[in-house]
């Protein structure tokens, strides 16, 4: 497994973001993968992970599948389907992959499983490839990490 590049201040993967999730993402056999154990400060209802955080996890694991291939994109759309609640304190397993590369647009699929392997949520995403000055600007985020 290969660690996927991160931006140090990213809310999800940033290792220098004090209020972030600080998740390590890995690339293995065409899929981005990660594990996350939600803490109480990310709950919605009592002892349940907030749906917005769950959506964020899905967005990140899908875009990491793209970034692992060296392609810089931004999110255009995600559609999340919630299947069951995720409990605070119980490990979650994230997985994302590219389903289709249409040139300027990349389509993805993502899922979150609980400790027993049950589907918690799934998502489909649409990401636009970034080019030119915008791409250079976004790449500066990663270069700052290396300093």
C-alpha cells in the first residue's frame, strides 16, 4: 500500500490541522482506503457520527483515488446514500475508486463500512480535472507540505 499525498492543513487528511480528522489514506489495487474512528466531537445525534462528516469522508476517499494517480481535480457533485448510522468510537473503513475517466470529468464510487463489514453509506462523485493556473495554485498546497 502506498500513502497518498496530503495537504498538511486539509480538514480530513492534514497532519497539521489541529481541528481536523488527520486520516492517512493509502492506495492499494486501484482503490483509496482509510480507517477512521469517530470521536464525540464529530457527533450529530447522541453517540452517532454526524452525516455531514460521513459525507466529507466519502468525498475525500473518492478524490484520493484520483489524486493517487497524480490527477488534480475539484469536486463538482457527490450523491450520498445513507444506509445505517455510524456509532461514535467504532472503527469505520473507507474505500474509493475511479469508475470512469471521461477526459475532463472523472466519475467515482465510494463506500464506508462498519467494523462488521456492513455498509454505512455509499456515494457517487463527479470531479473536474484542474488545468493551468488553477492547477498550479492547488499544487502549491502540496509543495508547502514538503518544506
